[in-house]
C-alpha cells in the first residue's frame, strides 16, 4: 500500500534536537521501551512545536487555493446614459444630434475623449477629429457645443484649442466604459476590393 510522504523542516535544528533528546531521555528514565514508529513520529511532531503527528500532517498539507474573486461587474447604465450610448454606432461614431440636453451633455463627454490633453490643436485639426467622430456632417455644432460644455477651451481668435482637465462623474464614467467596450466588440471592417482589381491582376500576370 503506497505511503504518502510527509515533508518536514525546522527553523532551529539545535533546539529541535535538544527537545527530542529530552523526550527520549524521559522515556528511558521512566523505564519505557524505545518508541515505535508512530510513537517516534509523535515525539518528532511535539519537538517541532506541534501537538501530535496529526497536527504535523495538517500543518504540512498545502492550503487549499483561495478562489479568485470575480471581476467587478460593470456598472449598469442609467436611462440617460443608455440613451446617450444609443446615439453611437458600433464604431463609436455619433449618428445623430440628441434632442434632450442631458443626453447631449453625455455625448459631449464621449467626444471629449477623442482629444489629447497634452496637445494644442488648430481649428482645422479639431474639425478633422470631429468629422471622423460622427456620421451626419455637422462638425461645427459639435465643436461649438464642446466649448459651451466647457470640455474644450480656445483662444478668442480661434487659433488654438485644447482639452480641459475635467473629471467625469460616475454616470459619465459608466457611459465611457460602455462606449469603449462597444467599440472593441465591433468587427473589423472588411477590406474592400477595387472594382478594377481583377483586370489589373490579369494584366500583371500576362506581363510577367
């Protein structure tokens, strides 16, 4: 019958040897016979500071792994944040200008994330970013509303724009997280083939 090995170590070998020696000497003085296998293991266990062999086995057994805590659930979106998220397509672009002011405000925060807080932008650069961030062709309104919502600042002559260092509230952070997740889950756009690609390949193969 196979036996399970019992690992054993002691931080102070000299103290362990003294304690075990005293226990063996006490047995000898009491006229007891030399300890058998189990009795000797119990003496070793007590010399190492354990109550008995069973306690030594328990101390040597590896602790059961602590189950990993599940990642915190993403915060649920409120009604306004859900409406704001619905304004964006799967690629994260704004599809329409919302009619409700509270939804407009949240939408502006999403556009605010498109800018780098360490950069100064020209108006042309701001326009290019906003054109890429929406689908319905009104970047001028988006640029103006970012200023009105105090998410972007600009010089009085509109020669320079920069992102304001502002902190979103909990509802806004939940929306931004959901918007990023929606973009990451979107499938990569399929590569479109030029209409004349087959003819070009045929010409190249004939000339090779």
